[in-house]
C-alpha cells in the first residue's frame, strides 16, 4: 500500500490540497470574478500583550510551504517568545497563498504548544537532566515535531528512534516494565544482568526499580547486582500508587548512600508536571516528561488580512494595519504599526523568511534553543 496509515502526503500539503474546503470555494469565486488583490495577512494569537508568553516555532516548515510562491514572508525567529501581536506576516496576491492557510496554522500552532510546555518542564529543573518521553501520545507521523520542539526548549534528549534519525540525534532510553515482566517476579536481577550483557557499552545502565517490589528494595537489589556498572535507577510508579513521592525518592537515596552507592543517580518518570518536578529537583537527578508536552494546548493562531491594496482593513475584533513587534529593554513585548516608530531602545523581532518565493533564512536548532532559553530569561518566563 502506498499510504497504509492514511496520512496526508507531503505533496498535498505543498500543493495546497491540505486545506479547508471554503478556501477552494473562495478561489473559485475570486477567479470567476476576476479578483486577486494584493494583501498583507498576519498570524496572531492575541492582539495585545497579555503577560503570558509562548514559544514560537514551526517556522522552518512554513518556509518549505511557501517556497516558490510569489510572496514575501516575515516572521519571528525560531524559538523566540511572544506575547500578543503578529508572529508572521505574508504579503502578496491573495490567490498565491489562499489555500495554504490551514497548513500554515497547523505548522505553527501545535509545535509552538509543544515547545511552550517543554520549556515549562525545562525551567522547572534547570540543573537536572530532562528528557522527552511523550512521542507515544501522538500520531507517529508527527513524532519528529514533538522531539524537535523539546530540543528547541532545551530538553537534553528524547526517546523516539525514528525522530532521532531524522534530527540527527540518538534516541535515549533503557528498559520498560515489559522487559521485567518477561523475566518475572523474583527474577529482577536476571533481567538487569541480561540487559547489561546485551546492550552496547555506550547505553547507560539505568535499572527500572518499581515493577514488583517497593522502590527501595529493587534499587538496592539493582545496586547489588550490577555494582559499579549501575549508572542509575528509574522510578516510574504511577501517581495513584506513589504516596509521598518525594519521601520515596529521599528514602531510596538514603539507602543507596548508606551502602556506598552515592554515584547511582535517581531518575523519575510517569505523568510528571512542572509543579511535581520543582518539588523533586533537589532529590532526583533527572526526569522523563511525556504527557505534559504532548498534551499541551495548541497555540490558537489565526491568519487575518490586515491590509488590502495598501489600505488597512480588519474584521471585527482584530486590529487593522501592518504591524511590527519588539522586545523592550525590560523584557516586555510591544506591538506597533509598522509605519510608526517602535519603543525607545526596543529590539525589532521580525526577520525576513521568504522573498519572492525564495527562502532567505537559515535554520539551526542549536541556535534556536539558545535563543529560546535566553529569551525566557529576559521575559522572566518562570514566573508565569
């Protein structure tokens, strides 16, 4: 089968077929009427700053989408934080991009939501290892989108193998409960020993220690079994059975240290939220975060025409006229009309993306991640 999972193919997206039906009918109507005005359209979530910042990403896919179209596109840099006003604008004949609106918004909305949630997790434990474990909660075809958003927000790694191949990063992870079940209760040591003997030396020896017995007992058994080869233990106990999770981790740490295993790290996973991570970051060494990232709300972007044939225009509730956005020295987000002066010492955030159909920007994930984390500090994202 050429399309066994019934996913929308890339060709349909690039050709504008991955669209809402009313855009096709709009094209038919405008072509019938001989109309194709030159417009400026802007992508926004909120018209004015609200004090709540989100991470902007997905722009690399937008560049691919618009490449070859006779339009100009400006956008925030990948990884920039924003709060109100436009994040991207398109200028050109309307029928050059009318059907692309649906895909354009999809390329921005969900990845920006993923990245914002990942940044929340990252800043909840800035000095700990934080990994993305959430690809299992989304359709496999967008796993790379999840993992790229996680890396952009500063997470240290992820678990999805195919996404890693696309991104040029090696996926991480050690063992699931299923491995322990296959050996059976009472045979945990055999499972950990088999793992140690089987997998390559560059894979950390992180033993899962909450399958059959309490976390302390299995942690001590793992340390006794693997000795100095044990790098860490992972506690993945479901929230309904954890009790006082912080106390459990402190107890495990105490008992490991008491027996000379101070070098064994403790990793936590299983439905972790930033609030939980903050309470554990001083007693645990690392965290795997899944549903908090993949369950994040998409950023509610919309695309609106704000100028037509050089005249400002807008629907009710939206602001007319072409706009620019700025980062102010105090970390604020400022929105102003593009033909007016920006704030004193404000940094203009829009950068060219497409010029007459040609991509004029390069994309570097490391640079985007550095931008994201630096801007989070400037706007004091952790206080949200």
